[in-house]
C-alpha cells in the first residue's frame, strides 16, 4: 500500500520513511543474524527473498501489506522496519510486525516505533483492532507489545511453520480507544 502520510516517532534522531528497494541489502544484513531471526518466523536465504515482500509493500491494493523503514538520522541508515500485514479493510484489522538491528536493542526504540505505528494505524488507516503474533520464545517482542498497551489473548498452537517446524505463537492485540455513548 502506498503511504501518503508517514507518522512521526517520539524518539530523538529516529524517523520513518517509505521503505526503498535500496534498503533491502541493509535489512537482510541484520535479519540474517542468528540472535535476530532465532525467535521469529523469518526464513531468508538471500536478499531476493525480501524483494518478493517489497513488491507487496509498494502495491496499490488497499489491503496489501505496509512496511516503513526506521532510520537513524545521524548515521543515515536503516536500523529497522515496521508495518502491518494481513490487513482487512472490511474488518478494520491488521497484524503489526517489526524488527530492529541488534545494535539498537535495549534503547527504547522498539516501543517508540510500535506506539507510533499503532497510533497511526488507528488514526490514519481507520483500524479498530491491531494484533501481533509472537513466537512463544520471543520474550523481547512480548515486552515491547506490553509497553505499547497490547493485551495477551492466548496461545496459538502450531500456528505457523518456523523454518520447517510448527511453532506456537502468543496472540496479543490492541483495540482502538473509543468512547461509546450507550443509549438509555
């Protein structure tokens, strides 16, 4: 989905921009690090695998996946990505997904980008539900989601195949904050 308005991040020196084809090599470089992919469902053999995903991100289809580049302004480099997949405009829902180079872990960047994109999903995309599925071994991602106000909803057994093996995933979700006036 083509992005017309890119959200701002409440974190100094970090910003979002449209993901570009030139970012794929940098993205692949950190996604291929074992400590990055071991607790995720990423299964990449080359940067060409990301090109297939990139083609979906630039699609004009309103339900195509959205992925933004997370940029370190001082270094002028890609340090992560974040966005939505499994978007349903009919149901006003999507699944959030993000990754971050391990050089930037533990600095509060992941919660900041998660909060920004979640808020943007509700306000600009009109979503009412944003969910996340997290491999049960990925406690780092769980902590990010909790800091962003996501609620644990349950364990999905053998939900996705992870490098050839069925994996159990924890489901988290956040609903748009609305004030509903009840009729008397």
